[in-house]
């Protein structure tokens, strides 16, 4: 039984490393061989720990096994979205808007809402004569 788990696990580790290498090459991530080796080492050592030490805690093995793939995914995401400034009005994979178009742009500014208070930002209309006189006095 242990031999079958070892063989199947070894094949799974090699397949996962191959997938990471292929994806890193296609996505333009630097050093695809190093990322595949990191994934192979972390998942392979978790497999060896599982097979060699029967009392090792499973949550620790799982954390060690996903460390390599997780670090690779962070690097892949950083490669795809690296130096772009964050847009707080869109999700990470949503299409970007035209520059300068903010949500609500072009909508008329209304006065007080139903509650009688104006929670919106104050807008300076350039100051008319009457508003300047009211501010001065």
C-alpha cells in the first residue's frame, strides 16, 4: 500500500512540477525551471514526510505541500499585474476603465437627499456674486 501511494504521489509531484514549468514559460514568469524545482521540492518533501514519519501532523504536511505552488501563484500574479497602479473602483481581473472616468462622472450633483443632509462632497461652482457676498458677511 505504501509503495502504491509513493509511486502515485511521485507521479503527482512530477506532473505538478511540469504544469508549473509550462505555465511559467507561457506566462512570462522568470526562471520557470527554478519555480518547477521549488514546487517539486516542497510537495515532494511533504510526500516523503507522509510516507516516512507516520506520526507527522497532517495540517503541517499540507502547509508544507502547498508552500511551493502558493509562492509560484503569488509570483505569477505579480508578473501579470506588477507595476500597475491599483484602481480602487475595479476588481483585479475586471476590464479597466478609460483614464479619468470615475464612478458617477458626468452625473449631475444633486442637493440634499431624503434625510435633509447633503453627504456628498462640496462642489465649488466658481463663486457667484451672491455667494461671495454671503460668505463675506
